[in-house]
């Protein structure tokens, strides 16, 4: 890989890790638009650039969530009873999404879905209102079923699932810190299920495209993971010193611009194909 791209991925990973630690957001929202721009320059076919961007972003969560999960577990904040119930659904939903559906969804459709997800997430950052509280956790089978939904939807977005799992838990009177901690643990299993699926469904690219493991571009994965795990703790330490509410709104505006640019570029590629 050209040194310019190594530096680019290192800088991107450092920024993603820092922002995730500071603002408590998933790195996929940042990574996907940038990867969609960078990967075609490294030889990844433009028609699968969105797929590769989402798959590579999700694969980073396998490693970054382990670090986060360990820290939350040390504070006793993870509701492992919920994790155990959701894991079967997360894995099945992830394997179904990443392994069966993902490869058959047009890149432009994926870009539209991702853009809508960013708009939803940005709106939440602007409002900065907590999810409503009320009710209780449903029956075990329903929790497992909900895990399947989370795993499936996350696989189409390259996200760790917190946008669904955290509100679900808060509505059941689980304190926000424990909901976030539990979501971090769930993210690992979402990423594993979908990661296996991406490698399986994109197997044809492993032997014909340099650096591809299924839909995952592994050289970028290594650099991004290493740098984001290094800088995430710095962001977390500064979270109590900086105006996070203001920064979230600025960040949300940036995400909207990136998502629109990604959508325009994807439309250009697919309309010209």
C-alpha cells in the first residue's frame, strides 16, 4: 500500500477512535463515507465500494468493542443476562444480513439506507434528548427476537447496533450507563456475525482483488483498528472537560455533509455503470 494511504488510514482511525471516545458514537458513521471515497483509489471496484466500506467499518467493531467491553465489565456495568438472551438473535440476524442479503442489495440502495441512518442519528444529536422510559423488558423469546432485528439491520449499515439496543433498554428502566455498556458488549457479537457473513458472501473477491477478504479490505482494517483503539481512551478522558453537546451538533452537521457526498458519488458511479 502506498505510504500516502497508510497515513490517510492512520489519521482516519485516530480521528474515529477519538470521536467515538469523546462523543459516544459509533465509528461506522464516520468510516463508511471516507472508506467509500478511499477504497476505489486502492483498486476496489467502484460498484462494490459501498459494500466494502460498510463491511470494513463493521469489522473494526470486532476489535474496538472488545476494548470497550472490557472497560465496562471492569466497572460491573454490563447486563450480561440481557447479552446472553440477545446473542443468538444477534448472530443469526448478522449472518443472515451479512451472509445472505448484503451481497444482493445494490450499492446505491445501501448508500440510501446509510444516508437515512445518518440523518436519523444526526437528528438525535441535535435534539440530545434521552429515550422515553416506560414499561419493562419483554419475555426472553422476544428479547432474542429483537436481537435478530438488531443484528440484521446493523449489518446493512456497518453499525454496532446501539441506536436500537440503547433505547430498547432505557425504555425498560435500565439506567443509561448500563444500557450503553451492555450495547458495547452486544456490538461485538453483531460485528462477529456480520463479519463472517461479509467474508462468506463476498468470497468471490478474495481471490481476484488484492487486499480483499470477502467484502472486507483487510489492510485498512488493521490500520484503522490499531489507531482507533489507541485514541479512543484519549477522547473518553476529554469527554468531561469539553462541551460535548456543542461538539455533537457540529459533528452531526459534518456527518450529514459526508453522507450526502457519499450518496451523490454512489449515484454517479451506478448511473454511469
